C-alpha cells in the first residue's frame, strides 16, 4: 500500500504544478547535423549535486530518445544554469471603512496578503556549437519548486521539466 501511495504522490506532484518554457534559436541552424552532444566540464547548474545528477540523467534519457548520443567529441555542448526566486503574492483581501452624510465623506482601504509566497525555479538550457555558430538553441523553464519534497518527487519533477523543455527541440520551422 505504501508503494502505491508513493507513486500516486509523485504523479500528483508532477501534474499539479505548471511548467512554463520559452524557446529561442538561431533561425539559420541546420538541426539535422547535430547527432552527438556533451556537457561543459565546468558546468555550474546552480542546483544541488543530487538535483544536477537527476537533471542530467533525465536529459541523457530524453536526448537518447531523440537519437542523440553522448560523446567525447560532440557536435554541440550543453550548458545549464538555474536560479530560485519567490513569486510575489497575488492574492489579497481588501478591507475598507467609509462613511458619508451631510456632505461629508471619507474612506480607508488596505490590502492584506493571503498565504505564503511561492518558491519558483528557473532553469536555462543552452546548446552551443563550438565549431560553428556558438549558441544555437535555448530553452528557459520556470516552475514551482518545493525544496522539502522526497527524492522520488524531485526525480519525477526533473523528468517532467526535461520532457517539456525538449518538446521544443528541434524547433518546428
């Protein structure tokens, strides 16, 4: 029963929180020439060591499904950076006081924030052709982030982010 519950938790976690992705790419790029990739050796993802490993494992798996091969002599390099930030609170309750009578009026109102600020994470995926045009494809993902989730939930989240990011690679011209 615990295994079933854990699986349901992972599914719920990955499907509830939205992942937004923006893409950009060099229009003149021939994406069919890219067959092999590798990561920069000095990659500083901004993630914890374990989350970096989860992300790279998910990326390797997804790129393999697209026919790309991890190589020591790659056609392009992948760079990943990330940052965390708190979203501004958008929900508030307004409280107002007012009165009028005999040509006298007045009012006071204030907005009180509801709930706690949400933590978000932005992850930037850059694909660089070191023998050609340099940066040729970029995806910037943004999604909610909870640092207190289980390792299974973190792994599932990284897979969901990579899946959404790679929907835009190669671009459909």
